C-alpha cells in the first residue's frame, strides 16, 4: 500500500513538472495542458482515496516534512 502511494506521489510530481514546463513555453499547447491538468486531478483523487483507506487500515499517517528547495542551487532550505 505504501509503495503504491509513493508511486502515485512520484507520478503526480512528474505531471506537475510537465505542466510547469508546458506553461513556460512561448506558445503552450492548451490541449496538452488540459489533458495534463485533468490527469493531475484524477491522480489527486486517487491519492486521497488511497490515503483515506490507508489511514483506516494503518492508523493516522504522520504529516510529511515540508522542505523548501532553492531552485537556483537545488539546496534544501530551512
């Protein structure tokens, strides 16, 4: 169950990266953006459903640590 959640988080991050890259283009492809955003929403719904069932099965999950990363140097900030 945890590996599926982590896999979905990874895929969600890749989709978000693709959305950001497409929006940075001089002339973004709006059809591709719509498809990516729709896919992102489906992934978020799936994550919410799985996280809810995981919480019921395993008890409350600890909140993930939020880490800010400086985009220019790719270092962790506190």
